[in-house]
C-alpha cells in the first residue's frame, strides 16, 4: 500500500472509531439516567478514554510510520473497543431503556458478546512487537499461533451460541449459564482461550525483558517509556480496584491515566522528546522518596512535640492548643528541611537513574571552573567544543564568534 493510501485508511478507521465512541456516549446518557456516578465506575471511564485514545494514536503512528505494525494494532484495538461500546449501549437502549425504539437492537446485543475479543488479544501482541513492529526473533512466532488459537476459543463458540439467543438475555453478565449445555461448553472454551491469552501476555512481557537486555540507545529509551507508563497503569488499577481512591476521584484518575500507554507509545515510536524519560523517572522517584521521608518526619515530630508538651506543661496548656503547637512545629521543621533533603535525594537518584544528565552536569561544571582561569580564545573554543561533544554527543558542533573578535 502506498503512503497516501495508508494515511487515508488510517484516518478512515480512526474517524469511524471516534464516531462510534461519540454515538455510544450519546446513548449512555439516557441509559445511565437515574443511576449514581459511582456505578459507572473507573473501568467505564478508562474504557471511554482508551476508546478515544487508541484510534488517534494509531492514526498518528500508521500515517507517519506505515511500515510499523504497532500503529495498525492500535487502530484495531480502538475499533474493537468502540464497536463493543456502541453495540452495548445501542442494545441497552433498544432492548431495556426504550424497548423497540431502535432497529437491529437484538443484533447489537449479539455483537457486544464478541466485539471486545480482538482488541483484548491485540494488546498482548502489541507488547510482543513493540517498538519496531517485528518479533524479537523467529522463535517467537509460535506465540502468534497461540494468540490465534486463543481468539478462536474466546470468540467463535460464544458468538455461535449467542446468535440463537439474541435479545435482552445477552446483556446479562452470565447469560451463558442460563442457556443450557451449549452455553456451558462455550463458556468453558472461552476460559481456555483466556488462559492462553494470559500465556501470550506473559510471553510478551518476557520479550520486552529480552529486548531491554539487548537494547542500546533509542530502543532502550523507547522501552523505558512504555515500561514506566505500564507501571503507572498497574498502580492506577490497584488503587481504583481496591477502592483506595474515593469516587469521583477514581473515575478522574482512570480517565487521565488510562490512555497513558498509547500516548507514551506514540512518544516512543515517533521519538518526540524520547530522552526525557530518564529525567521523568528520576524526578518521580525523587519526589516519592522526599514525600515519604517528610511525611514520616512530620508524624514523628508531631507525636514527640505533643508528648513533650503534655509532660512539661502538665495541664497548663490545653490539649487542643498543644496539638496545634505540635503541628505548627512539625510544619516548620519539614519546610526547613525540604530544600536540603531535595538536593541530596535528587543528586543520589540522578546518579543512579539519570546518569547521562548527571555526567553532563559534572562535565559542564568542570568546564565553567576551567573557564574562570582561561583567557586564550583558541583554548576556550577547543575546550567548549570538547565539552559539548562529551555532554550531549551532537552530530556536529560549530562555534560562532561575533565579527570583530580576534580568533
């Protein structure tokens, strides 16, 4: 396919996916009328956000890197997610909210049974092929065959059984348990398919580890970006699923962090600010450590000062006022220690996680110290050239001198 044809196809798929997401949101409003926001849940928010993000990111990558399969996988995932969302909301509206108001609502109920499967499986394949769209080596090809078998087991039996039960029953979570032996068989086969998909996911993670161990330069930075986004997604799922974040903040967090992986993948593949990842990792770890240390120090100082006031004042100071004094003292101590602690922690973390920046800063600092004692322009120019090459490794270096200045 020509580059122009690839751009048009990517744009068509992306626009179709976004249009289906918009339509599903329009139908969701009356379907969710009278239901609390918490019932929508973080999974619903993340699903809508991802459904919008995947086709856009897929279009960006496929139109600029048509030879990279990652962009097309994103488009397939987005199309699958948006089709599942639209068919579900369409069926709910036409069969439950306002029965008989929409044509083919029973057909939509059948589509939503299996429409999620392609996108679900493609996520594992995406990780397997990242970042260049190719397998790490030919010996990983059986993983693709397992993924194909998983798709057949997860989608085909359920779709065949569901075809004969199109209607409101398919909107129930465990509809296959109510349709007899055929439903039980299809459910068992789907479970086997899910287990195979987990095997594909584990193999994909292993492939990422292998790539990272062998990678250098650009590919290593790409893998760092996606690994960092994946950890953020896992943390978000842990906090929201465990109800550690109250509503509606869990929904906001899911909507913001949910699309992080596709966005970061686009950054990695299109190489926009690729080398910023070391700085992001360094800053995240630094501020997490600083926050933990200062929070622990605040609690300890508050308890110690409160205990001292209680023992020394012996009732002269009211308990409420003593707590206020303890909190104020702890706040002042934490405020005074913030900058010194930040500098020390940042330097230690940069030394481990942002080594390139640490070495560059050390190189430029040494150059500035030499510059104070050097007056010969030729020596300064040569030193500057060497410092720049050592610090940032540019493809070329030029030193411009203002006209009238002696070389």
